[in-house]
C-alpha cells in the first residue's frame, strides 16, 4: 500500500537530501584542496628529476598519455620538443623521444616503482629479453637531484638532444663536456630531427 507522507515529512526529506548534497560537495572540495596542498608541498620540498620518454608504437598518442599520467602523479615543470630517431640496435618503426622535468619528494626507487612502472603498465608496456623490441612507452630516469642515473646521456643522441633543451649547461664530471656539447657531437652522427608538432600543446603550457 502506497504511503502518503505529510508535507512536513517531505520537507524533512528534502532538507536531508540537501544536507547530504552539501556534505558530498564539501568532501569533494576538501579532497581537491588537499590534493592541491600536497602537490604544493611536493613542489616546495622536492628534487628535480629528468625523465626520458619514448615510444615507437602509436608514439604520438602514447607520449601524450604518458605526459597526462605524469601530470596526475607528479609536478611537471618542463617538457622538451619531441625528436624522431630510428630505433637503436634493431629494425622497427622510428621512435619519438622527449625529456620531461618533474619535481618530486619521492626517492629514486619509489619514482621507479610508483610512477614509471605504473605508467608503463597502464600503457601496455611489455618487458622482454629483447631490449630493442618495439614498445608502447619507455620511461627512464636520466638525472635525479643533479646525480647522473643514466650514463648514456653522453652517448645517445635521443637522450642528449632533448635533455640539452632543458639543461644545456649540465657538465659531465669526468670529461667537462656539457650536455649541449654532447648533443651537438652526437647529432652529427645520428639521424635525428625535431617534431615540434607532437608536444606543442604541453610545451606552450609549460614555457
């Protein structure tokens, strides 16, 4: 049997729904404000981390998605131009490569585990024994708080050239060569050319 509620009961229900909606909105606002505050703390107390990102499977799409994920996990400060190169050590489609500067108070190992591996998994990266296999995305830490993590920034053009856009005067402690000088040297012997069309949306936002 359908029960007809008195007007006073309807008023109470409406009041409860309104209060519930306000509470939900307050929670949403609180979480958004908390996330903003945490990222501000991360920005103020964090270290500079330079990441290389590359792909040769739907590379433009996957670079875009990788940057979106980086922005949700960290504070993205700068993004280089994308550069196109042939694959190193094997056949396959050309790569698009770029370097991203993030700021984070996470340790090196936590960035690898909670940021890099997570993004690679989301984008379908399958790791195999063939280190030259095509890949949806490849993320590597080049520099962590001015410490060199990837020594190949001095030997591979697809790392040195985009890094030189963001950190040209960084010096190799063993040779005295700057990243800019290494990029110029390596580019002479590598087929590498800029693709400013690929990341123009993010570059215009971050510069």
